[in-house]
């Protein structure tokens, strides 16, 4: 059963090619951020109700950066998200119902209960189903872009883009280093989003890297690098927008490093009491900050913002209601077969 | 025409590039006139410059790139300089490539060419056999051709296979094994089938890769010196195993010796013995035996190396012990 591309209901596609004003773009950005936060909140509640196997991993505090990445991509691009990318996934085209189904392990989900939570994806949409090993998805994006070049699809000055997410922890994985270097050698239109959320599970940056700033590595790899304040929605849109535009124009691989703070534990099981009040006081909540800014600038009213939350919760409740009626996987119906070839004894050219 | 095992691999690669625009080769030092550490891609790299690409020394990325390209409809063939370095790609193979079909329903067709096995002086890091740890993981196909014809046909079949194929090619056989080869007349078994290289009713000797040739030599010795008629099975495909051919043979002979160049613990030989013991127990006239490499890292000095893995004489000795049971 192939995962089928599905349309997200109600919220207009942010990838439409209409010449949206900056304000429209920013409102759509906030909608994705709010939808992701509300969905993360609901998944936590479902976990408390014992309706979700495993843990729940949220993107709390990283929505502005993640949503900007997802919404600045378009159909035909590739996105390899990580565990904090609920917002980017939704903005790129993941459906709410598949998030709910996959987290509940439903047979109807894209992973059919064989895998769950943040490992979901839809390869047909270009949304890669991550494995847990940090850095591993980046070379897969490189391979997909190389394939498109072999197929003659990487020509002109409006290229498709491969985007991959990583964090301050994953930046130190060997796989990441190999993949990023290969992307640069091949001069591919790749955008690496680095969410520096200060802490790899419970280990702070002073024990994970020793360079002054992660963006300094961009030049070392042969990437164009830029930084942004990951709590500032407009700054995220501007930095990623510029990086994506450069990649599309054929300027090669781009790295965008956002400084922000993970506003939750590693997963729902983690109280994150290692995050000190002092550290917390240095970072705002991107959704609150953006809501305030849009109100002050007169783009949205308090009521408008409240409606965004209400709309998000309504969509999510409908998806949860639907998923709850759907079947769990049945061990008796499973094929228990890991191979695509039905019979190796018949493979003969 | 007489060709070497390595030339059969080169022929299969060249034809695959000629015939199928989805095929590309990616690996260290394989491009241009240099043509790879063992010269497998020499000649074809110059003919297909756009689809024979050098990679950085980045085995994890090589495997990840193969996965990504396969998902986009290509048929990547990645070359590892030595199978020993596939440990660096272990994660992409077993956690990523092997799980994609199960998790998503999509196939992930690529071939990883792994030069395996020992040569005198190769030492601990240029001699290993990776098939046991690769075949442990459901989702990977693991093959190990032992003949010139299989080197050609199995590589072409591996490229056609919808699953990720770990293609273990024995580097001692590269230039040492030569045979008459005519692809229109040579035997071409399906990828997942074992081959009976020599028929016999007294004892089944099961092997694969380079050790098949020692098993055949052992059968010759046993025939000449002891009037014993041994059946020699070349497993060819280690994952999945052709259990039918193994059990049918043991049903005929009642005795089995498995000979491999690999370490004994948790290996393919252990798997074959488990199969024979649990599903062929009623056929057995003697305890099934295995003969593997010694349980240490692979030694450097040619004399130590020669003593480290089985040879025909030692296989013949174990068969005689089995016959005497």
C-alpha cells in the first residue's frame, strides 16, 4: 500500500504561486506555527489518555524556523525533517490526519503501524521518513538531488531544492559531515536548516562543539552560510527565503543556522529540569512574539489570532475523531515480509 | 572466451550502463582512466564519464546517496574499496536501506559492491567477510558469487532486484579465477537459488564465495584418495537462503559440512547448521559440522594467514571425521 498524497483541508496551500504580500506570507507562517503547536499539544494529551504508543516529541519553540522552511518549499522539492519539525512538515504538505494516525499507530497511517511518531513520511510527496540516527537523512537528500541531475531535471535557474533539518547535536555526527561535504562537492541545490536549540537532549553546546558559531562551519564545507534569530518569525522567513532562492538560482548549497531554545523536554517523558530559568529567560516563544508583532503592526487583531487557534483545534479534533474510529494493525493480517521482491528465486534478468 | 572473475564484473557493469540510463556507479577512485583500486571500472569509466563518479572517502554518505537515488528511480551501484570499510556504512545499510520497504512500502533498489575475503598480506582491515552481520538484518539481500558466470549474471540480477543487494565479490578470485565464459550458453540461475556444483551421495559440503573452490578441491581429494562421493553446494545467495536445496541435499547424503572463510560465531555457517539440525534432523546420520576461520582478527603474515582459514585438506579431514561417526 503506497502512501497517497492528500490535500490539507481548509488552510490554503502556502505554496500557491499567487504574488502574496509580505503580510499574507507572515499570516500564513503564523497559521502553520499555531497549527503545529496545537497539534503537538493534542498529541501530548492523547499520550496522557494512553492513546499513543511510545513517546511524543514536540517542536515547541522551533515552529517559526521549521514552518518557514516547509512553507518556502514547493511541490517537487524534497524535505527531510527531524523530530522538531511538526510545523515544517505541515507547511510542506503533510496532513493532520496522517500525523494523528501515525502517532496512534493506526493501520490506515502511512507507516501502517510498522513505524510511528516522528518517523512518518511520504516519499511520493518528497517528505522523507526519517530514521532516528542524526545526520543519516542528509545524504539521502543528496542522492535524490543527484538522481534528478542524472535525469536532466536539475537545469535552469529555478531548480528544485532539497532541504534537510539538523540541530546543534546532529551537527557533530559523522554522517552529517560526510553528507554535507558530498552536497558541496556536487554543488547541489541543498538547504541545510540548523536549529541550534542549545541542548542535545540534556547536553549543552559547550560539550558538543567548540567552534565559535555553527555557521562558521558553512565556509569550511563550501556552503553559503547565514544566521538568524530562530525566535523571530520574520527573520526566519527572510533568511530561509534568501537561502532557498540562492539554491534555486544554482548558487549551490546553503546553510541557515537559527538560534533558539527548545521549550520542552527531548520528548514528553523528559521534564527537562536541566534547562535553567536563567537560560529560559534569554529566549522568547516564537509564537507569542510573532502574534504580538503582528498585532502591534496592525496585521492581525487579537480576535484574528484567537480564530487561528480555534480553526487549528477544530481541524485537529476532526482528525483525532476520525483516527479513533480507524483500525489498529492486525498481527494476523501482517505480511511479516521485509523484502520488496516476492521471490528471489524468480529474479533472473 | 576465457575471462577473469573481475572482467565478468566489469562486463556486467559496462553492459548495465550501456543498457539502462538509471544505472550509475559511485565510489572511491573509480572514475576516469584510473578505474578503481582493483581496476574493475577501467575502460567503462571512460566510456560513461557522466555516470561513473568518484566519491569522497565517505562510506556512510555513499550508502545514503544510493538510497536517495534509488528512491528517485535510479539504480545506483556503489563500490566500496574494501568490504571492511562497509562498517562505516553499516547504519545506512541496516537501519535505513533494510527498513524502507517494510516501513513505507517503497522499494529501495541499489547494489553495494563489497570486495571481500583475504589475500596474503591483506591483514585485519583488508580481508574481512561482512556477510554475517549484513545478513542478520531483514530487508537486505546478501549474495556472494563464486564463479565467473555468477560474477556476471548475479551482478546483473542484483541491479534488477528491487531490494538493496550487498554484492560480496571475492578479491582473491578477481584475477586468480579465470574461466571460459559465453553469456549465451553459460548456466544462469536465479539470484536467490543455490547451485549444486558437484553431485554426490556420501556427504554434502556447503560453501560460498572463494571457499567454494576449496570445497570442490576437497571433494576431489576425497574421491581420489578415499573413494567418497561428496556433493558440493554453492549457496550463492546467503540472504535469503535457499533452504530447499540445502535440505534436499542433506536428505540424500545424511551428512553435512559447512566451510566458510568467515568467523564461526553467529555466522552463515551457524545459520545453515541451525536449519539442518532443526528441519533436517531426521535425515542426519552424523552431527552436522562447520569449518570456519579461526576466531581471531585476520593475520598479516602469509603463513599466519594461510593457517587462519580452512583449505581443501582441512575440509577433507572434517568430512572424513563426519563419515567415521
